[in-house]
C-alpha cells in the first residue's frame, strides 16, 4: 500500500513513524516533510496547502491512502477534492472541518447539541462587542472566529485588555478574515485536558487523554506557544470522565455534524477544561493535535493504518482499538526567541536517527528541521519533540530528558517541568 502524509511538523513525523510500522505499507511519501521524516519516507516538495499539486501527485503515484496533518488543508477542502477524484483520504470535509475553522460555527453546534461549553456571544460589529464587554464579568475570553495558529485567543484580566483584543480583531483587522467575527465567552477555571477520537461519522473511538503545556516557561509562565510538551495518559481523565466526554461531548458533536449534512471522518479533537469534575469544551480541532500526537501514537497498540482504513470505509465499529498500558512524555525543543521571532539554520548535534534508534522507548520527532549539506539544521520555532515511553511517569520522563540533554543547538530552549503534574499524581 502507498501512503501520503501531508504536513511537515512533529505531528507528521509521529504519524509517519507509526504508519511505517504497518506491515501493509510498502512506501510512504510526505509533503513537504522535514529532515527527520526523510529517514522513513520520501519527502516531496509540495506545500501542505497546495491542494491541486497534492491531488495531481496522489493521482500520478496511485496513492492508496492520504493522511492530512494540518488544519489549513482541511479548511480549504482537500478532503472534498480528493473524494471527488476517487482518492481515499483520512480527514474531514471542508464542511465538517468548520468545527475547528469557525469558532462561532462550533459554538452554535454545541448549543444545539447541548454540549457543555462556556456561555458566549458572537459579534461582527465593533461597537456592539465593546458595549457587551462593558457589562461582562472579568476575566473574559476573546476569540477570533477563524484559524489563527493558536494566536487568536486572549484571556483578558481587565476590560482594557478585552477592548484592545476586539478592537485588534474587528477594528484593525490584525487577524485578517479570521478576525472578522469574534466570540466573547466566559472564563472557565480548571484543569485542561485533550481527548481526541477516531470517528467514521458514526462510531466514536476515543484515544488516551493527553495534556499539553502551552506556556513557554517553566511553571506555566510566559507567552502561549503551539505547545512546549505533552504527556499521556493524563491522570485527570479518569475512566468515568473519559466516558462522560464520549457521551456528552464527542458523540453529540459527531451526530450534530451528521444532521447538518457534514459527517465527520477522521480525528475529532476536544480541548476541554475540567471544572469541578465536569468537562467543558474550550475548542474542537478537526485533526490530530501537535504535540499531543507525539505522546498518544507511541501508546497505540493497534496498526494505525487499520484504524484509518476502518474510518475511511465507515466500519470503525467493527475494529477493536488497543492501547499500551504505559506512560509517554514529550519535551519540545525550541529556537531561542520562540514564540516571538527566532533565527534558523543552527546546526543540531547529538541526533539519533529514528529508523536506527537504540530503543523504542526514546523517540526523537523532528518539527522544524532541514538538511543543509551533511548537517541537520534548525528551520522553525519548534525544532524537535523528544518522547520518552516507560512503565511509569518517572521512567518515561527520565528517558525523555536524558535524550534532550544529549541534543544541542545554539539557543536551544525547553521546559524542565513537563509532566510534573502527572508525577505528582503518584501513578
Ligand atoms: P482555544 O484555542 O479556544 O483552545 O484557546 C486557547 C487557550 O486559551 C486554551 O487552551 C485555554 O488555555 C485558554 N482558554 C480558551 N477558552 C477559555 C475559557 N473559556 N476559559 C479559560 N481559558 C480559556
Ligand atoms: N496542541 C494544540 C493543537 O494541536 O491545536
């Protein structure tokens, strides 16, 4: 079987690594890929949002299954295009991907399906949004409606911050089309957890729960990032909570999308806040999370290609998806300055090739890397994700940090407290 993976970050390296373990796969292509993915797949220089180029490539190479990593391609309708061309693709249609691409669409759907979420209102007119903010209790959360690479959410402690955020979005159009509409919602105080699920539009199979670390600095300080690390299975997600999330969040969302004529095929990601033991949805994503995928896939026992085919062929209810009873911790290494501006092109030392890794318990997933002559150099803000797997949190974390300390590049930054909350849980 020939598989094409779209994207070039840590999530896609983890996908390629897991897909490569399937005995049914003969060749993997990745567009555009990165320096780490190159050791497992043939990287082709087609951008992840070049839908026409990707479709032409998939047709000419007779690709049996295409797997979409990033949200941009999904929101542009890559799944619709591929299906029209009779190409099998793992990922939702443009209509279904709106659950991520439009926060107001997601909010309306949640209200209709009675899915627990923060109370909110949507605005397109600046004066109306500002007037509404005057009476809203603090803190208050302001969100750009569209895709903004994690930068479109402001948790405002003061009315001035909130007004500035809506003025940026609706008045100054700093977020372009993504900020033409804003969602203003109540602040929820609790612990965050991610539960992703495979779904074929009807059956819902949850993955192990994960927690990511969004702030750049130790102790959850500093700016928000795309994710500085993650761990799974998150102890906060007890079996009871997981089944509540399936019953009250994931199933109703999948049913509501089916009802509006946009069945969801792929991975539905629920970003949740647990408030006094109950889950509330902060956001839905229409794809695998990054870095959550780098801790979730190493715990998946079942062949990922079998799962993806069951989704594409709408027979997920017939598959038994199994997980390893182990712990995984991923530490992200970033360029100095990230999430602000940063340099690239710094040589990376101490890398171990995944295809010849000494053990399955330490995995180095590349995010922003590329080859420069014989060297691997930095090529992005998030450079690497180093995952340790073990029977318990202590071993998983030790393995991750041991490998992190063996890797170096100029300006390398990482958090030293990834998974400390899991460690404190004592499991
Ligand atoms: P989102 O992209 O909607 O998940 O928001 C990004 C981050 O903002 C979340 O991971 C939370 O840390 C925070 N956040 C979003 N919505 C809320 C809310 N209603 N209450 C508190 N924090 C929130
Ligand atoms: N880790 C958050 C995301 O993938 O959107």
